[in-house]
């Protein structure tokens, strides 16, 4: 059984929350400044403190434009921290340069984008292999190929679908592939940005269950942004951007 990605052995996760749980994601007075837009006075976000325990499944709720995507992209190392402290899996993301953040993200973070972000010229199998190609400088082992096949089976992606490109897939199938790509490297952190936002109501609960099941199987910490409150009770906790995020004007 392939080993999932865990924090490096030299990293000590010694932060604990009030319940004694080991903290995997820790925001402390984090600021992020958006590029200035004429007429927009809310140009900076401030997260005073937010911690997520190892293995916790968190629903992140809030209206559109309330900062959910920004929080996820900060936690995933996609956006840089302008000020403050942000640690993920024992690593200080706030002080990392872009190249190091990218390597960290590939090794430890699975990101499910709201608009799927599948590469249109690649097949399902090739999309699932892409994280390994980026992480291992294009080298693909038999173990990796086997892991991708196993992921397709767990996601219910039949052999015939694996050779198709995204434009020949349904919305639900594309979302399954997006989840598979995020999970196939067995990351310690999974960040999902509105994964049910593009789906019909009948498919929403199926996708949420699939995501939760995969994270439990891999013992991954999950943060899922959503504005659909009907699925929140399936998570360990729920956080609202109205209390997490403060909007400020850039000095």
C-alpha cells in the first residue's frame, strides 16, 4: 500500500488547540492585500486566528465574495502571505518563496478548484498523473500508474472514461476527476473550493460523500468551502467567514 504524504520527519507538529488536538493549519494575524481596484475599498483581508486540527473535516461557509477562496488559497500556498504567521503541516508558508511553496503544495496539499481546472488536452488518466509529473520531474513509476487506476476505481470512473478528455465528460464526472487529482498523491491537507457549486442538486450529496470518504480513508485534513448549508452537518465543524475574515483598507 503506497504511503500517503505526511509532514517531513524533521518537522514537529507541537501546536495544540483547546481540546488538546494537534493543529495542522494555523493562521495568526495573517494579512493578504489584493491588487488595487478603483472604487474597491475592501482591498485587504485580515485573519486574526484560525486553527484546524489534524484529521478534522471543516465546512467553510459564507456568501460569495466573503473571502472563502482567499482563505483556501492562502492555506494551500497559492497566494502569498503579506504579513503574519501561517503554518501548514509544520511548515512556515508565510516566509516561503514561491518555488518552495509550490513544491510544498505538490507534496502535501490537494486542491479541488471550483471550476475543475482540468487540462483540456489531456485524458482523465493523464490529468490524474499530472501531479506526479510535476512533483517527480516527469518520472512515472508502475506504482504510480497502479495508484491512479485504483483511484479511478474508487471514484467510479470506468476504464472507457479514463481515455476521454474533459470535454467528453459530464459535470459530475469532471468533478470526480478533479477530486481524484487532488487526492491521488495522498496529501495530508485537502482544500476544496465549492466542489458542488457546478452540480445539479441530485449530485451534490454524492460528491460531498465521495470527498469525505476519500479524506477519511487517507486520514487527510479537509477544508471545504460551500454556501450550501444542507451538507454542513456531515462535517466535524463549521466556520463562517463573517467571523474569520476582517476586511480592511490598504494603508
